[in-house]
C-alpha cells in the first residue's frame, strides 16, 4: 500500500514536468538555449542530454545537502554546484564529441544560467527528498527535450528540406529539398516557430490564456 | 582603431545579443512592455556588462591563461558576476538614491541573465584583449538597449490592437521579434 502510494507520487512529479508544467511551452523558461540550438536535430539532442545530466546531478546533490546548506547563502551554493556539473559536462563534450561541442558553442556553458535548473533547485530539490528530486529532474528534463525536439524537427525539415541524425540522412521532402525555406534555420525562424507553437497550444486549449 | 570599431558594430547590430544570439530573452519579453522600464533595464545591463567584462577579462588574461586553467572560466565568471552585481547594487544605493530607484529592482535579475555571462564567454572564446572586451561589451549593451526600446515601442501599440485571442501576449511578441530579427538580418551585409 505504502509502496503503491510512493510510486504514484514519483509518477506524478515525473509527468508534471513533461506535460502540465512543461518548462518551455507552458512556463516559458529556458528560452535562450531553446531558440539558439534548435536549428538542427543533432544540436537539440546534444543540448537536451546536457541539460538532463546537469539537472539530475545538481538536483541529487542539492537535495541530499538540503539540511546542511544555510538558508541565506543557498543561491550561491546552488550556482556553484550547477557550475561544477556544467564544467564537467563541457570537458566531456570537448573530449568525446568535438563537433557537437563546437556547434553548441557558448550555449553549453550557458546551461549554468538556465532558469529551469536553478528553478528546480530552488523550488523543488532544496525542499524534497532525493528520490522525489530525481523524478522531478527527469520530468522537467524530458519535458525540455520534448520541446526542443518538436521545434528542431520543424525548423530542420522546413529549413533544409531533409532530416538527418548525426550525419545519416533519414528522409528528404520532395519539393522542399530543392527549394528549402532557409529562413527557418536562421534566427528569425526560431522566433516564428516558437511564437506559432505557443499560439497553437493556446488555441488547442493545452495552455490557458493569461 | 578600425578593429575596435568593427567589434563594436558587429556586437551591436550584426550579432545582436537578443535577435541573433538569443541572449537576454527573459528581460526582452518581460520588461519590454513600457518604454521607461526598457531604458532603465538597458542601462543596468550595459553597466553590469562593462564592469563584468573588464574584471573577467583581467582574470582570464592574467590568472586563467598563465596557470592553464581556462576550463574553470564558467565557475569563476558566474561567481564574479554575482558578486559584482551585489557590489554595484550596494554602491548605487549608497550614492545615488534616484538611480537606485530607477534601476534597483532590475539589478538582482541581471545575475542570472544569460546576456552578461554570454558576453564574457564570447570575449574569452574570441580571445579579445581587455580593451577589445570592453568595446564588445559596450556594443552588446547598446545593441541590447536599442532592441529593447524598439520592442517596447511596438508592444505599447500591440497592447491596444485587436489580434486573435490565442495570439495575445507572448505568441504575438515572439512573432514581432521574428520580424525584427528579419530586419536585423539586413545588417549582416555591412561587413
């Protein structure tokens, strides 16, 4: 009985991050990396993996230290913990995935100031148990991944007329491949796609109007 | 001199922080509803960017490079920026209360503003000297302020316009930004 109840709570925290409070589409958090790295599917996958790693590790560390961290200096402590994991991540990417490291550029380092991560640390991990924080991190991380993949799929298909994952082309669209709408992989396309997606979700009633 | 000028122009309009690098979007969409707020926010960001670019490029060139620990720049930069913002806030509060009232509430927000950390990381990546970093920070700050002012002018009109219900608020702001970014793409022909 107790186990079943606990399981439901973990599932609730997990699903909450993916749909009900999707960090990108519903809370409009972490927009800077979302717009910048979604010009191709590869970048979106690399960035999501990085964010999930940092979110998970920092949530685990912060929630297991939540009783030791003094209330007044909690934000600097959170930032140092997050920055440490971002440094680890950027060294790993530099060593094992150099092309991805190059194309993500400064946005990999900017995971430090991603509002999603600091937000989860402050609102959740600093108050709840380690296991709940893990499911919360996975939920928010997968919600972020989902948003990034939807946006980058649209932008890459419209902008290049084809879809490729790490060098292998999956398919080509008939007319678009000869005449791609390049604007979608340029900066204006990012604003346009997110604006239209937000409007679509409101129109469908997934998101309530302000 | 021409080198400095080209850094300034590239950072201000061609690689505009908001419209082509997507940095500082939170204040861009959050604060750009009123013209006066936009100017204060732009000024606060430019000030913090200048100070933090100066100190981080001194640290980068004289501490991190000689000791071969460039990879530590993320942790060090964020700590430097966070403490600088605190110092700037305290100094302004003690010396100029009118300025504090105008900028005060925006200063703490700037700590986690990706534009400030972003510009210091760009300076390190490009290998700019201290003077070049200052110029690039000034250019980026002015470019940021410019776009914030343009956007707030448009949004004051948008508030009263009649657009579809599901487009109101954030979605239409994004589409406006898309059109602005399209206009700013024209600057890339300058260099």
